[in-house]
C-alpha cells in the first residue's frame, strides 16, 4: 500500500502533480515547502513493500525533478536527462535547470508492518 502524507495513493499522475506542487510552492501554502531549495521529499515504505513499488515511486520522484529542470530551460524531462555534459552549451543548460533546486529525496528507514 502506498500513502502520501497519510492519504491513500490515487495514481502516479496525481503523485507527480502533488510532488511538483510541493517543490515549487515557494511558501504560498504553509503546509508545503518554503522554497525549492529547502524542499525535501521523504520516501518511507514498510518492510513488506515489494522492491518494484519502491523503484516505481523513486522513478516518479526523480522524474518530477527532471520535468522541473527541463521546463526551466525549455526542454522535456527526457531531453534534460539526455543532455551531453561533455558539451559546454548542454552542460550550461543542465546547470541552469538545476540551479537553486537540488534533488532532495530522502529515503527513510522502513517501518514494521503491524
């Protein structure tokens, strides 16, 4: 079972929306992050969680960051991920996209199933 802030999981699309809203809140909603630089996404599973579920959620969380980074420089998430950092102009886009928004994903200790 997946839950977000003790609310039942609805869909990966909803998870993406909620995470993006949290990261880019900039203090508008006091229940969300103060700013993107301080936003931390904490992922905690129970010990019975299938590893595939963990990977799927991690992929979504990372994907949200790549979407944000890409949007900042006019690229899709996939285009951003595929930037060639050996090319100076692509490395500059990479740095510009990530500037001030670190990928803060914390993996918490799994909890016991009761």
